[in-house]
C-alpha cells in the first residue's frame, strides 16, 4: 500500500487502519509505504528506510524509535540496535 492514509480525514484514516489490522490478523503480509511515521509505528512490525533508492537500514519497530528512523531518513546512515540490520 502506497501512502494509504494520505489526504484522508480522521474517520477515513481510522477505517484504513482497521482494515490493515484486520488483514494482518488474518495472516496477510502487507508492504506499507509511508512518510507518516505515526502510521508506520502504528501499523508496521518492521521498518526499512530507503534513500536515493538504496536501503539505509531496517529494524523491528519495537526496537527503533521515531528519532532513529528520522535520523536514517535525514542523515542517510543506519542506526544500529540489537535487531536492526546493516544495509543490503
């Protein structure tokens, strides 16, 4: 899903969130592309940051903070945690 909540109002956004969570609960894998870190941390299990078409870093959302992800986006360098991975 590419920016599934972009330009939506609060009610519509909540409907999309409920749909994504329902799909996840039924075992469906979802690739979510978003610049909204609140959506990312609300919906994702893992995050992968790309910059210039290259993987900067990745990790489990439970072990990365929003600041970690923002650092990867802005600086283009990875943040290493116990469960993060080096760029591919």
